[in-house]
C-alpha cells in the first residue's frame, strides 16, 4: 500500500513539475509551489475524499480546495485523478496435469467481498517444468546429453 501511495505521489510530482509546479503532499494537505517567475508563491490545498470509481474511464478523482495562498494567483480548486484498482481477490485452484503442448492450467474462483465487477472465475495457464525422473539428477542429464553428442 505504501508503494502504491509513493508511486502515485511520484507521478503527481512529475506531472506537476512538467507544468512548472512543485507538489508536496502529506496526510492532510497538498502544497504547490510555483516556479514560473513568482518568487515564494505557495498555494496550500485541503484534500477532499476520493470519488467512486468511474467504470467508463476507470478513473477516480479528488478535489483540492485552496486553504492558504494568494487567491488571485492560486487556483481556488484543483482536481487530481488516478486510475482505479479493482479489489479482485481469488481463491487459487489446483494445477491440472501437463497437456500435450507442455502447459498446465488452473481455475481460480472469486473470493467473497471482492469487487462485484470482477470476473467470477479466472483461468491461469503456464508452461510445465521438466522435472528430472526419479534417480536422475541435473548432472546425470548433462552427462547423458554429452554422451549422445559423441
């Protein structure tokens, strides 16, 4: 969770820096310093709560309201947006035997309490690992390959 917050903050800082602004954020407010020729211009904003996720855009937003700063040079409100993350939690199924193509699959079922827009089941497919047969270790395989080349 901390990594997600840090990543979101880093993206916002990078985006703001592109516009000539420096953002700092803590739990209660956002501080925006302008670097566009105005010396020591600071705008402090109170953070509103995040909106519900918009299923069409997969985005949610929050409104920042000016708390402290020059009302002529600071925007009265700003809007932050970020991608929604679905809370899809699955109960892992068991892996099936390897098929003729060398793949195996498992079917996972959606856990209760997950986002209702999540798929009820998901199927995972991966390549099978070729395990050595009983009594044959990795060195034995290498030696067998060497002998076959000669």
